[in-house]
């Protein structure tokens, strides 16, 4: 990682601080009550610089540390985000281990759900961090590599991991411990650092070389106050959702309860590396514009416009200066007040080309499918990546996905033992609502769902058009997970805590278009399934009653009926009257691909139909295969396809259980629809094995 | 079940025939199909000459391999099986017991063979009509819901029952009154008065109306059950007694009378053994309130359903006689219906002492 890291002025980042700094008396409305008046001198005596750490203490909630439960999640999130960002930037398929342990208090280790103090350790196989930088990264707020550029990444403000470190320091007094190694030939360094909260500067407690069993990467350990609880908005949920949107990553999670969950790598290609871009003039606010005028290295206003923004050519810069009656050769630092404002307005009213979009790295339809399939049990999966679009000068891409239904083995599994029903009793059908999982730059958003543009777009869509029930103003009903991802160099959040995406028209429209396409495919699938299922139901009805009729006939005839023969004869008639083998085919019992449903996976009783290879894990023996796949895709990309256009040819059908099951995948699919059974896991293992073989066979023929 | 080899009854043979039908169809890869006569107005006709409703020829196919019918077909077989069991065991049973006997959860499912008795009752009627077997022959009895009092002597299971010596409660009419089960040993009455309501029957019995007018008082507590209708028919046929029907003055009362007289639409095939074409409608007539000076305030306003039902009755062929058209029209024009109980407005014993004596004296009835 070569990008320079530097300190960021606080005022640029936190409006609350910026606003409190100037003399507040000047802005104060004249009060009618003279008794309350305070002189400027008195106030001046109270005005002083606010240290960031002080600011943090008072505004923890802005950074996601409002309560112990959320704080624990935020710490995990900041560390894992950094690990994934660093790996991706360095072109390494991420291997991230998260370990959450209960810290004993006075020698007593509380059960995880009652404990108040935790040790969090996150280890990655990324590029590592050079020794000199370590203290500032982990013990200086607003220090990072990602703020001073417009590039898509998880972290943005250089406030993440150091804020977590600050939280640790404030709640347990323990320093942040770091191990980092930049390569097998470099030494591993161990650090213990804390923040000098007055000066916002690192205090190094310990710094030494150590032996580390890992050739490369970084390990961060924090000791924090927190609460561990499963369920909604939990660490567990966040990691699971992270694994859905990052199927190229392998995550291992040691829970505080002593379990180990492994989220396998289901997709073996690195996401295309996003390029850095300069800001587009439409996306800059006036205050920022003024700041940029001060900071620029250009000597003329025209030069500043042409070099510090994208899509402004020197001639366009001249033109705009003239239109705003600003001398193009004027020094940027001298442009102030109304003249600056006129230029700013002129720029906003000039037609300027949309920003380039190669700075974005969408997940991609195939990767989304792999992620959904890996973690969510369903019958139907689909994914859509929209072409790039722009809001306020910021390019963005919307991606949506759907996982629908219950896996058939789950359907057949009786939830309760069959109890004869009494008169007036019925099977109660509880209404299950769809679940929305939201992402910004591949990071799951777990809070403030109803404020989020993605959620609003889901509610706004008429799901009834696609055969899914929906009551007014509610989520669609059914066993369904709706996935929405926004990738952008600058994701507009509704608040500092980055929990919900702001509902810009352009963004809303793109989300709607993506969801609509997913819905349309789901509708096709449901209709097709319904047709086959009704035939199947007919046959089922007959099969159900044949037994009864045969028994009744036998009793009527005094027990002298050849029962088996009569049953066979009747079953034969039933089969011929319910579409026979044709129904089997539609039901996916015999084969056939998911025609007309691009980028979809359909799971049936006997197998998986898909265009993408699903759920295969890269064990050591598969390493070469994985790189092969990656190379293949590089070629394809070079062929001119944008990520969303690239499609793999053909579809295939995998028969579950046909191939000898070699247990390789340990995918802990906690399943959003319910629990797993042991027998099920075996079937999945067999599946992933056969998927790999099929993928291998295909490559063999095209080579 | 009995082990001794007995000759199967004709009904049992018919029931076993259903199993044969299934076996033969399966043999030929055909869909097993039962032909069930349709039990609806569309499939009955009124035989003017005989004065009764007769069932037409229209039949409905019930096939096993038809999604809409599969369950009913299966249920039909289960009921047939239960009925055959009754035949072999020489037992009689109720509709409700048949329901419980045939109800179970189908193997490997949550589904019951029958969910309510409403599903099994019509199947029994289906079998009655398609096998042309009376319910009594199927050994299925209805509730005992009738009473009789008067100068008649029965033999019931060897017991002598003299209905003139049973106080005001009388004898409870069994649901099966075929000669094998109930013998009419002696009868000296001059006529039978079939009363719709138990309350009015009580009034007449308490007042010993039957002794004074030498008649038999019979009631079915509402729509007379099969046992009551069949007994009236036997008294009429075997002892040549005229039958007079006394009902409330409302469309339901008219209908009760018509069922006694020419049979029901639902089980039209039973008219042969149930209908009494010569039965007379003695009251309450829509002309009575005026003739007997009943005040308007003891009438009840006809509701929409009453009016619709009355108009429907006017369209039945057996109500086409001018006198009947006038009778029903008069009710509709007055907009009121009257209960028999309303006669008490004049005097508690008005029915016994004034109304009926005058009716009989004036021979004021409708045919
Ligand atoms: N695990 C890591 N491996 C390599 N570099 C890291 C790692 N964690 C953090 N960094 C570096 O430290 C910087 C600061 O991180 P952070 O405080 O989380 O801010 P942000 O992620 O918003 O830039 C990052 O920009 C990155 O350059
Ligand atoms: Mg970060």
C-alpha cells in the first residue's frame, strides 16, 4: 500500500465541531430576556479548542458506540472492514479470523450473554502495515489513507479503528495491541498503543519484534466493554451478512460461546480494483469548494478547475471563468466571497459530462448469487447489477438480489409430529414477511432500516405483480430475503453513524429498477412452479386417497382383494392423468436449465440449476483451480465487458447426492429461514463437490 | 362382526357392488366412476296423476381421478364400507355415528377423511338414491323426534303399546316404523291430525281433543322426521284414515305440508313410500285471521326471505291449483304471517274448543 496517510483537519469532517468553533454569540438570536445576557468577554473566556477525544466522549453515538451491544458490533465492524479493505487493495483474497472472548472479571468468567467485558481479536492475511505508521493508525483519530481520495472503500474517514481503540481505552483502560508483518521476509512487529486524549497523539507503551506464525498480515486486539446477544443487529448477523456480500472472503468466527463458524470462500475472484477519481464538480458543496481553493497546488483558478476536478477540460475551465467574470489566471487563494460564489453557481449550471464510473467495484451478479446461495436456504435465487448512474456528481451502482423459498427437505420435515386434527381445527398459516438485507460498499447496514432508501424502495414496489402477497405499506410476505447493495465513492448516509442510505431520487429509481427485474424473474419462476405444483398436487391427492379406497374395497369384499395389485393399477391411472413424466420435468425432477431466467439459481428437490458455480470451497488442493478461474475472468474483462455485462455461458444441472460425497465444505449456513439438520449438511457437501467437478469439466472442454 | 356365513341382504350386495366397480375399472385402466342421481329441483317432476314428486333420470358422475371429486369418491367408499358393516352386524345406527365411524386421519398426512358431519350426511343420501335403498334399509335411523297419542295399539319389540293409555305424553315415534319393527295391531280412530308444533300438540293432548273427536294426534316437532311421515302414511294406507295437517301460517308451514303430501325434492325417490297425496291442509290459512277475528297485532311481518320463499312455492307445480295460488297470494298481500300459538290471544283453549271444531264442521281445508 503506497497511498500516503495523513492527518485530516477535524473541521472538514465533523460539522458539529465546525459549527461550534466560530463565535456562537454572533449567531445567537437577540434574546428578549436581558437577565440571561452574557458578554462576549465572558463567552470568550469559555471558548477553547475542543480535542477530538473530548468530542468523541460526548458524541460516541455518532460513531456507533451508543450502547454496549452496538459498541461491540462497531468494534468488530471497524476491524473487519479495515482487514477486507486492505486485502482488496493489495489484491489478496481475504482470510479473516474474528475471535471474541469473554474477559474474566476478578477471576470469574461470566457466560457470554451476561458478560460485560470482551476481548476482540481480528487477524487478516493482508499487506500488513509499515512499522512507523502503526501508532498513528491505531491511536490517532482522523488518520487514514482513504479520506483524501475518491475511491470506493469501506472505511472513509480515517476515524474507524482509532475510534474503536479510543472506546477500548475509555471503557477498560487497556491499550490496543497490534501485530503486523508486511511479508515473509520482514519481521513481525508487536505494539501496544494508547491515545493521548488531549493532543490526539499516540502513546506507545510497547514496541518490539516478535515471532509470528503468519507470513503476512495484521492482527488487532481490543479489550472493550460490551454486550453479546444473538439475533437482530448482532455481531453474528453482521458477519453472516458480510459473508453474503463478500463471497470472495473466507471468514472464521470464534464466538464468545466457544463455537467456531466458518464462512467459506464461495467465489474465487478478486473484485475488480476500484480506481481513484477526482471529485465531480456537481458533488462538491460550496464550503468544500472554498476549502479546495485554499488547498490546491495550482497557481491559477482555471488550472485548479481543470486539475482538481474530473470532467473539466482546460477550455471548459476558461469558459466557466469567463462566464462567472473571474479572471482565469487569478490565484485560487485570492478568490473569495461573492466572486467565488458566482463561479461556484456557474459551474453548477454548466452542463458537465457525468463522472467516470470505473471507480466503482460492484459485487457482480455471479458473486451475489454465490453469496446468497451459500448463506441462505431457498429454492430460487437471482441477482441484478444495474449499470452505473450518478447522483449529485457521485457515480454509484445499485445491485439487488433475491433468495426465495424453503429448501424442500425443510418443507417435508414436519415441524410438529402429526397429530390427528379435531373438528374445527385447521392448519394455521403464519404470515412470514420478507427480510431486507442492506449494504453500502459491501458493508451490511443493520440499524435504521425504515429510514433507508433501499427499504423505502422495497416497500414502494408492487410485489403483487410478481405473485408475492403484500399488504398495504408493508414488506412483501413470503419466505424471502431481499438483498440491496449500493456501491459508490461517496455513499450518502442520513446521519454520521452511517446506518441508512439517503433517499435521493436517482438512487431510489435505480434501486426500484433493480428490484423490479429481480421481481420479474421471481414472478416467472413462481408461475412456472405453480403450474407444475398444481399437477403435482393433483397426483398427490390421488396417491393420498388410493390407499383409503383400496382398504375400503378390501373390507367391502370381505378381505379378499389383492390390495397391492389394485393399488398399483390405480397409481398407474393417477400418473397417466397428471401429466406423467412431463410434470416431473417441470418440477425439475429430470433435468432442464433455468431458461429465461438469467443470473438465477433454482434449487429443486433433486438438484440445482444455475448459470454460476455455487458453494465450492477452495481448500489447499483447489488453490490452483481458483487462480485459474481468476485468470479466465481477467481475459473476459479484457474483452471489453463491464462487470455487469459479463456472463458465463451455458447452464448446468447438478444432481445432488449422485456423486460420492466428499465432505469438504463446512459452511455454517445458519440459514435465515431456520435451522439446519445434519443430514442436510451432507447433501450440501455432496453438492459442492459435484459443483466443483462440473466446473472443472467445463473448463476442460473450452481450453 | 358375525362369523357365521349369512346370506347377504340385497342392500349389502348393492354396497359390495361399489367395490366391484372400482376393481373392474382399475383392471381396465379406467377411471372408477359412480353415477349418482341428482337431488335437486332440476331433477324432479310432479306426477299429477299420482299426486307426488318423482325423481328424474338425471345423473351426476362422481369419478375418482378428478381433483374436485377425488375426496368425495373416497368418502363414498368409506361410508359404503361402514354401511355394509351395519348390514353384516344387523345393527342400526345414527348419521352422527356413521360420521364418527368413518372419520380418521389419512396415513402420512394431516388430513382427516371427514372434517364435519356435514360432509358425511349428504354422502349417505347419495348412496340412498344411487342404490335405491331407503335409509331404513340402510339401517340408519333419524332422531326420535315425534309423538303420537290416540286410539291406536302398536306392537313394538313384542310390547303392546296402547296409545290411548299413555297420558298426555303419548308414545315416542321411533325413527324406523316399517312393519318388521312396528306393528299396528288395532286402530279405531276416524282421522289423523298431524301437528307441526310440539306446543300445539301438547295443548290438544292435554285437552283430550283426540277423545272427543276420535282421532290420532301426531307431531314431528317441526319438519316431521321420516318415522312420523312413514307412520302417517301407514295409518292412511293400511287403516284408510284421512290425514289433516295443522301448521303455522308461513311459507315454512306450507312447505311442511307439501312434503307430507307429495314428498321432498331432496329425496324424491322416497315419495313412493312416504308421500300422502290425499293429505289435507287444515290450517293455519291466510284466510283464518279474518275469518276467526285474529287481531293484526298478533301477526308477524314477513321478512325478505319469507317473501322470496313464498314466491318460490307459488312456482312449484304442486302449488299451482287456483286455491293455493290465492292462499299464498293472500299471505303476501297481507305482508303478515301467524303462528298457531297466536290463537291463544283469544283464549288458551281456543284451538281445541273453537278453531278446530269449526274447521272440521265447515270442512274448511285445502287440498
Ligand atoms: N488491517 C489493516 N491492514 C492494513 N492497513 C490498515 C489495516 N487497518 C487499518 N489500516 C490503515 O489504517 C488506516 C486508518 O484506518 P481507519 O482508522 O479504520 O480509517 P479508514 O478505514 O476510514 O481509513 C486505513 O486507511 C488503512 O490505510
Ligand atoms: Mg476503517
